[in-house]
């Protein structure tokens, strides 16, 4: 289990980072509501902005080896989100569009793409392996201005 939001305190270690760090004006927050972490806010492209994110804690123990997929149980708003997985040396991303009712999105680890800090693809990186995962983040970077709401119930490894 990478994240389980069944308890109100499970959200405490998650924090937001928005384009305000680079002069943008997007805003977001995370809060607990009825067994889920709610990541919500307003995305704006003003002042060269255009992203919001929530980042989980750095894992205290590495996940076991051999898992092949990530399962995200979430309820979306029709928008496409990006999950970023950080290892000790690299970041990997994959996009997903959760259904508008609570459901599971399965993301194969082999489909994650290594990226630099600006989320641009980087060549010649090893494939993502479950035992290298240290942190999970969720981004909204779709350039569609306006309000958003993503409800997350859990993020787990499977397969």
C-alpha cells in the first residue's frame, strides 16, 4: 500500500505545490472527506502558470520487488491527471483519467516514462521497478483553466 486514505490522519503528510513557486496563480488543497483524500482547487495559466500538485510523504520503507502495476482508486471530474513516482535518482510519470464515480485505474509500471524536473521525457533511464519507489505525487497539468476535484481512496501496487 503506497497510500490509504481511510483515516483522517492519512492526509496529514500530503502537501500541495503549485505553480506559485514560479510566479503562477493556481491554487489547490488536500483534505480528508468520507474515506478519501480530496485534492481540489483552481488551475490557471496566468503568469505562465498551469500546474497544481499534491505530494505524498517519502516512504519510510521501500515496497517489495516484483509488483508490475499501480492501482489508483479514485473519482475524477473528467480531467486527465498525472501520477509521478520518484525514486532515489529519477522521476517517472504516467497520465490517467479516473471515472466520475469511484473506480480503479490500473497503471502498468512498464508504461511509466522517466522525466526531468519539468516532466519532459529523459532517455536511457532504467524501467521503473516497484522496489525503487520512494514517493508518489499527483499533478494536474492539462492547461484547462478552472476548478477541479479529484477524490483518492488509495494507491497500491499490484500484479
